C-alpha cells in the first residue's frame, strides 16, 4: 500500500487508476465490500486500485450546517 497525502504527492505517470471516493471511517463489512469490488474491477482492466478518503467529514466543508 502506498499513501499519498494530497494530490500533489501523487507522482507524475502514476498510471491509469480505478478509484473509490468516500469517507472510509473504518474497515466494516460495507467498506470492505466496496474495496473488494474495486480491486476486482481494477485487476480485470489492468488498473491500479486506489482509495480516496478524507480526514474529516466532507459535509464539514460542503454543508457545515448539516454536519
């Protein structure tokens, strides 16, 4: 596993990727299922599987009144 702390940290030419974007707040069964499906699809298509997550609830930035 490689961890990039922001888009600027992803090296140029990293390659075609399949990503899932969510607030992954733990490794519960639902999140594991999403990541498992992502890995399967990425493998079938010769892509790098990646997860984009947030260090806080995205609503705190997008709609703070709902957070």
